[in-house]
C-alpha cells in the first residue's frame, strides 16, 4: 500500500511539474501596442480636434498656398485694370 501511495505521489508530482513547465514553453500572447497619447493631445481630442499626419498637413498647406496665390493674381489683375481706367479718365 505504501509503495502504491508513493508511486501515485510521484506521478502527481510529475504531472504538476509538466503542467507548469508547459506554461513557460508557450509563446507569450501578443500585447497590443497602444500609442502613447500625451495630455495636450488628450485635451485636443476632447475638444474635437484630431491629429493630422505630416502628409495630410503638407497637402493642406499647399492647397492653402495655391488658393492665396490665385487670389493675389486676381487682385493684381484688378489693380492693373483700375490703374488703366484711371489713366484713361485722366487723359480724357
């Protein structure tokens, strides 16, 4: 009886050790990498402002620049026309 109990305890010990070493052999579960958000970014998000990537920002700046350049050309053309009209009125 004692021999049987001793053998059973040995088997239980081996099963216990096997179960715990199996956990170490399993690859760890992938951890989702959450980008770190700073406090100012959190405040801006609360206010409804979303971060913009560099490429999007550059595109937006280029569009704004092109709009302003077109407006400058229109104003210069308008100024030249007004100067021509003033010259013709002065000569008449």
